[in-house]
C-alpha cells in the first residue's frame, strides 16, 4: 500500500513539473473577414526550431519546452500576410486571424496543395478556379446556377430544369465536362446536363476557356469544365436543408470518416424537388432529383503522393409536364478507380479506369399523338499518364482509350423513319505535352515558358440492328447508318507564357495557337443530310470531323496599392481570341415531321474580347468585380441564339462571418437563323435582358457545431417573360440552414 501511494505521489509531481516546463499554445487559424478555417499554416517560435502546422480544420497545438517572455510566435502561409504575436498575446487567444496577401491569392497557388489543378499539366491558357469556399452556403442551386456569373458563359435552361453550358459564343456540344477526370458528355449529342451534379459535393470547379487544350481530348472547341469532388472533408457529418419558391426544397447529407490512418471514406446523398404552375392554368411542371456519391482514398505514402482512390456517383432526374403529358427520366451513373504513384522503378504514373452509364427517356402525348425516345449509353474509359523530368523541363505523355455503346429506340406517330439502332464507338488518343522553362535574367520578367503539345486520335464507329418504320433505308437518307465510319486526326499546339513580379505587382502574358478536331456524334449519324439549298450551294452535308484553328492572347495583372488608403489593390484580366471553323455542323429538326437533319458550313468564325477587373477595399472585406465580353459571330445558323455582349458586376462583402454577394448582369438580344418549311432560314430574335441576384450567409460556431444560415433572391428584377406558359426569369426566394459536426 505504501509503495502504491509513493508511485501515485511521484507521478503527480512529475505531471506538475511537466506542466511547468512544457507550455502549450493551441487554437484555430481563421480568415480575418470570412472567419473560415485556414489549413497548412506554419506556426513556429521565431529564431527557434519549434513549430507545427494547422490541420484541415485550422486547429493547431504548439508545444514549447520552456516559457520565455521574449518568445515571438509566427503564423506563416503563402496566401496570407505573415503575423507575429508575443507569447503573452498567444496565450490569451484561441482564434488567430490572418489577412490575405493580394499578390498571393491566385487560386492556382493557394489551392495547389489541396487539389492541384489538372489543367496545370496542359498548355497555359485562360483558367479560372472556383473553390468550395466561394459558393458553399451562398444559396446556389446547382453548378449551372453558379457558373452563369462568368461574363463568357451562357447557361441554357429548358422547362425540365436541364442546364447546358456554352462558352465564348460556341454551342453546348463544344464544351467538354469532366467529373473527377472522367468525361461526362454523352455519346449521343456530346452534351451534358449540369443539373445532374450535386453542388454540395464539390471541392472546386476549374474552367478553361479556348480550344487549345490537348490533354483533355478533342471536341473541346470552346472550353473545358473540370469538376473535382470532395474526397475528404474537414467535418464528420453535415446536413443542409433548403426551401424556396414553387414549393421547392432539397436536403443534403454528407458524412466522412478515417477508418484507418491512411484510409478515408465519404458518402453524400441529396434529394430535391419543385412544382411550378402554368400561367393562369391548372397545369403544372414537377421536378425531382436524387443524388448519391461515395468516395474512398487510400494513401500509400505519408505525403499522399502515392494513393489509390475510388468513386461512385448516381444521379436521377424525373420531370413531368401535365400540360402535354410530357415525361423525362434521366439516370446517370459513374464509377472510377485510379492510382497515382510509382510502378516498379518508374515514378509519376497515373492510371484510371472508369465506367459511365446514361439512361435517358423522353416522351409526350398531345392530341392523340405520341412520341417516345429512349437511349441507353454505356461508356468505358482508360487513361494512362507518365511524366518525365529533366532538370526544370518536363514531358507528359498519355494514352486514352474510350469505348462507348448507344442503344437507340424511338416510337412516334409523328415521324415514320428510324425506329431503333445500336451504335458503338471506339476511340484511341495519344498525347504529348512538352514544357520548357527558360531563364530570362531580367529583373522584372522572371521567367518564360515555351510549351508544345501534340495529339493523335483515331475513331471507329459501327452500327447494327437498324429498324425502320418504312422502306426508306437507302444510304442517301441515313449515310451514317449504312457503313462503317472511321476518322483520324492530328492536332498541334504551341503556347508561350511570360511571368514577372515586382514588390507590388505580379503579371502574366500568354499566347497560344493551334488546331483542334471534333468528330461527328452519334446524333449526326442518326440524322438525315439536308437537301441542297440553291441560295447557298457551298453548304453541303459532310459526315466528317469539324476543324478548328484557334488563337488566344491573355494578360493578367495583380497590383497592390499600399499608398492608397481606399483601394488596397486590384486584379485585371484581358483576353482576345479567334476561332476559325471548317466543316461546321448545323443540326435542326424539320418543322412538319420533326426528322433530325444536318448540314455543314464550310467556313465560320467567332472573334471575341474579354475583360475583367476586380478592385479590393477595406483590407479585403469589400471587393468589386466587373466583367465584359464582346463577340463577333459570322454564322448565326451554326451558332444560334448567342448574346454578342454580356456585362457582369459582382459585389462581395465579407466581415465577421457574414458573407454577402450581389450579382448584376446584362445580356444582349439573341439572334438565330431557324429552318423554315421551304428549306430556307428565317431570322428569330429574342430580346436582351438584365437582372440581379442577391446572396447572404452567416456562419456560426456553437460548441462543436458549425451552423450556416443563407438567404438568396434570384432575378430581383421580376422579368415575366413567358415561354410556353412558364415564367423563366421571375423572382425567386431561397432559405437554407446547414449544420456541421
């Protein structure tokens, strides 16, 4: 008993001595305006080898062996001003607030450690990265709702809620959408519905504008959207509930957990729906969507450079229009597994295998007539990448394989031609990207990059089991269905990037030129070639790839103005581009029969100028962003209903956990040439419009729970423009509540 008492007293005094000698400082590092937690902050004692790093939740714990009053605690992060506090100040605080450094807030640098942009491996060009912190809790409904704030992007929304994206005056099929590196555009018409992506499950969105991408495949004539899902969150569980106009509402649940030290899993589920009445009628539109996603990451190395990841996503859209008894059922599923790391003695490999399934059905009944179209699309993808380094030079090579199948069925009392067909597509792509940094030796022009890329694609299409309702099976009517189609194209691109920096400014200039190719879709193969128009004999149907020759010039300036009391700094972006198209497809439905028809314009072009400026006030609390785009479109039948000018103004205010955003935009009239019953074209003009959005959110932390309250108003200028009895631009309200643990 005495021995036990002696041991207890010994450990008690040992604990007291350890408490006196080892001093602990702990807390959270936050953004001074938004109060968001900041990870990867280096916290250390000045002039002493004592330090630590904040985790994903901004938390840190700094153990100091002995307390000294002259100790200075330093908080250092590449994107924020370095902060120094005395030991006494650090003891009395639990939250430490850092001010952003304007010249280092380029998102490519800031987010590099968390989710390095895949576009960094490609040629330099106009790039925007939108991180989750910029849209979480802001009341956005989906990805299309978020992206429309860009001055070069137009989001088209139909009555079913389907949202497609176009950029720089191009069409929706000219933009390629990736999710976790997997192409989402279907094989039918090369279009993807952005409403099928759950915005609450996104880590960041990368937007590249222009046709000079090589690594992300052909078909991207206008640009690429790469959506990166959240593979690892900084919370255990989160629940979000939103309510809004038209009896709309959605709830979202997310959970993630570290099962073992190196194994992380997460799951996300979302359900949403709405019911909209027709104008002065008893009819209605009803939408419902369901999202599921699951992710797994297993790190094979401590720094995470060697890992295995797997992902599954399932999205279902149901739409019903009681006015014409129209239904839409979309089911989109995606699964992928990837490995990054070494293979034997060879390092810097990336291998991924993916499967995508899109099951779509469209039907309606009107005046005892009916139409029912169903296509089932399976896609398999394989991607292999290897990067070689020689000093500062790098060469990336990749092999990309795609195998897709389309099962098409159509029943209709309107159209009496093709009823069913099965098509398959096999595609092989080889890519090489060479990057050659060159030292300039200049004080203000720090370095230059010369970049070259080459891509080769081979596409083979096959058809079988065609079924026609009539005897119109001649090759003149459906040439794409009666022979094996194969195409091959090579593309070459070059870009030069110059970067400079001074004590108060950072600036970048790039120039890119090159060619691109886009292969005919299965929709084109299921379409009939148009009859020759005597007024335009040069327009001849041609089932061969489109060609694009693009030029891009860009300039970016980030400037700090410490001598100006009102303006802390600003960011300026200027871009000029020109895209020349050869053999441009024009697709349309004949007015009377609804038969899909195509022809090709031998020459078309789009020229544009983009500008954006963002001054920053009040130590980053207030910022204003103004953007403008001017387009010059030569062929309005190939690029119908595009606004040639778009102006945007965004006002951001962040203070003490409050986040406010006001968005104003103006789009000019949209003009399109539409096929008439006599085979010619008639001009139709949609009037331009102006509107505003407002978003307000507040973040609270109570005990171990983080709360987010949000309020949004869409279309403040109540535009009662009616399309088929439905107001598409009317005012809408949304309220949201989120809880994190």
